[in-house]
């Protein structure tokens, strides 16, 4: 950075002190050059859930275009911003490209544009992440979300099932600028977006825009000119309550000023925020600051990693299924990236999850995450290797459990059994052995009988769900095939297992 430019930034930050009242103890920083520039405006930052990828819009000609900067870790320096040629060019040189949003699985970039192919004025578009953080061909989100009106600044919940965005209010103006309202659309079971609905009061009140749903899926931050605003536009926070209503929006007074404070983005950790400050509609810059504890969304754990073929090491696109075991409902259903096999899943504090990965022609991976309480949001790396389903391949069904001396399947076993069911449904020609094993406590005869009953209990469940018995063999091995020595409580638990083996 040039010394003169550095001095300008310092002077500008000092001059901002007069715009803040209470809460000025909160430190904030203007993102460095070349993200922010002297002669151009930078606006609407969106940070990836892992805080390593930043996309924003900048006006360096007649209209706004998208730029992207990256860093290897959340504490390292940002790279030189890259003009997103694959999105900005080829669809009308003077077309508006802005309002970006990176989905919480890190695989899609949504944005706002009137590029060629739009249904009306401004539409919502999206594209898939390719290798090296480049983006695929943009696609119009289509009806019923997009209409002949202005639809833009999208934001999706971590499960990808709820979309928030803003729509133009025809004929309503505030201080010479157009007004908007915040809309919501939900996906049906077939993956189609439903007819958007206007969020009720107290969310929509005056001119309300630029919604951002946080990683907990329930905390919404948006820009508004409602009563109590310090300037023209302020940032407000509301929470989706258990009864489906929204809490009274709270002014985020620790950052709001007499200027325009807009277009916020928060990583999954919830501890930082990126936002825009604008003066007199002429110049905008992007800032970052720590999020005060009272405004942070519910704590989360970010599970990220890569899915590969265990035999070849090549990346795989696979389905990631997360079940909330407290409610026995699907929490998330996403896919790893087709290009590099990477994935990101956001889990919320306060429940227990079954986390599974499946793909046709492969075994599956499954495990539990117990998130009763977290001291702070965390990031967890989990690389997954899937075994091709070939004759003789065997793997443990680690989460199939029985009560002591019983062949009755325990309730929390159901998610694992659903994974087995999926494998059998995806691979219709598959024949398997369901083998049950015990530890060394008890007689040979008793353990053989108990293990046979347990293997048959699994087969009975799958048969009840539509899998033909001719595709399955139940075999009880008792204590004849220990996986490890039966010399401790932990080892005996490992030996009490059910195995899935491919016959043909």
C-alpha cells in the first residue's frame, strides 16, 4: 500500500468518530487497499462461512460489477481482488451485477443483475463454484421468485430451503431513492421454490432491504429507515421465534451512524461482521468489526472437508444428510462440490445430529455430533473416504445399537438404518450379508443365538421398508470374530457390532 493512501485511510477513520454516539468503544476497520479504493465505491460484501472468501461489488465504470478476494486462513492477508470475468462479462457490458451471497455450503454464488436473460428489470441469478474458486455459467433463478419487478440481494438459510430477498415497492420513494420490502420463499419437497410472501410486521415497516440470514438460520439482519434510525439507513436485527413470528427488530447501535450503514455479512462463527458505510450516495466503503456478544447468532460448528474415493483418491460429489435426532427430522441435505469434492455443513448448538454421506456405487459414512453446549463457535475438519461397493467389501454399521441382552433396535439407530436403506435403494443389483457380532461375555451358544437375532432384526427392518429378502442374508457370528481384543470395556463395545458385506 502506498504511504499516502495509508494516511488517507487513517484520517478518514478519525473523521468517522464524530458519527458514532454510544458504543464507540467497539473497534472497526476499513478493509485495506486494494479491496477499498480511493476513487471508486465498494459495496455489499459477502463473506464465506469459513471467513476465507470475500465477494463484493464495486463501481469502477458506469455500473457495478463483482470482485473476489481470498486468503488461506481467516487470520491471513487478503489476496489481490479478482474481477469476476465469468460473471461480469458477456451478458451486456453496462448491466448491473451486484448483491452477492455465498451459500453456507460454500458451493454457490447468488447475485443480483439485469443482465440479458432477466425476466424483467432486476433478477436473482446463481452459479456453481468450480475448482480454484472460479464460478460456472450464471443461471436465472426463474419464476415464481423472479418477476417483472426488481428482485435482488438474496440470502439463503444453511439448509438451502429458505430464501430471503428484497423486492421493489412500486411508487414508494424515500429521500429520492426507491423503497423495497423483504420477501421469503421456501422450497417444496421436489426442490422447487414456492410463491414468495412478504415478511410480516415488524420486519417490513418502511423501506426495508438487503436481508442477511445468519448461520443459525433464525437471526435476520437487514437495512431499514424505520423509526429510531440514526441516519438514512441503519442495520437492524430480528430473531425468528419458535411460534414462527419475528421479534421486534433491534437497532444495531454499536455500528449505526448518521451515514448509510447497510449490506451486512457475518461468517458462520458469528464473531465478526462486514458491512458498508456510505456518504451522500457518492462513496461507499467496506468495513469489518467484532460482533458484540449480545448480537451474535446461536453458536455453530462448521464441519468442512473433502469426500474422496478410497480406492483412487479422486474427489467425489456425494450427498450429505444431517438428521436432528431430537426431533427426528431432516436438518440439512446438500452435496459436496462436483469439481473438488469439498463440502461445508453448519450445525447449531443444542442438539444431537446424525451426519451421513452417501453416493450410488459406494459405501456410506455415518457418525454422531453431540452439540449440547459450545463455549464458542468452532470449525471442524472431516475428510471422508467412501469405499466402492465391490464383492467382498465390508464396513461396520457403527451407529446400529441394541439394548443389553436384547435384539430390539434402539430408537437412535433409525438414522443409520435409513442410510443402509438408501444404499440398497440406490444400488438395486446389490446383495449383502448383514453380520452381527458380540463381545466375549457369555457362552458361545448364547452369543450365537443373540447375534443371529440381531442380524435378523436389521434384515426385518429393511424388508419392511421394501428391500426383498432375497437380497439380504442374516448371519450371527457371536464372539467368533472379534475386531479387537476383549480386554477392556471400550474394546468389548467395538466388538459388539453389525457389519455390512457385499456378496455380489
